[in-house]
C-alpha cells in the first residue's frame, strides 16, 4: 500500500510544503493548492492591508462552509431518494390491493 505513496512539494501562499500523497491523489492535492492560492490572490485584491493569517482563516472558513453546503445537499438528495422509494412501495402495495 505504501508503494503508491509519492513525495511532492506544493506551494501555498509563498511557502513550500513537502507532502507524501497517494499517486492517484496527486492531481487533487495540486489542484487544491492551486485553488487556495487563487483564493489568496482574490482576497488580497478585495481586502488589501490584511495579513497572511487573515487570508488563510478566511479561506478555511469559506471551504468549511462550502463543504457543509455540499453535505447538506447530499443529505437532502438522499432523503428525497429514500422518500421516493417509500412512495414507490406504497404505490405498489395499493396497486396490489386494488387488483385483489
């Protein structure tokens, strides 16, 4: 399992971070670092005069909220899916009852 681990360096906000990642996740990790750096640039333009810690905290909060929103959407979808299955079962039972 450790055979698929590789060493990479990612640059986040002017700092290099050496990481060990699974080979299949390398692109995701690099894309995540790029997204963070893009957000830093965006926040630097919007909130000039803030320090690096402020930007990183704002990015962490934004990503956490985005993640919660995705989880909520998934939960709603799963609830709707379960409800639809239950409705289908009721419909089948009613159809059988009417035919009997």
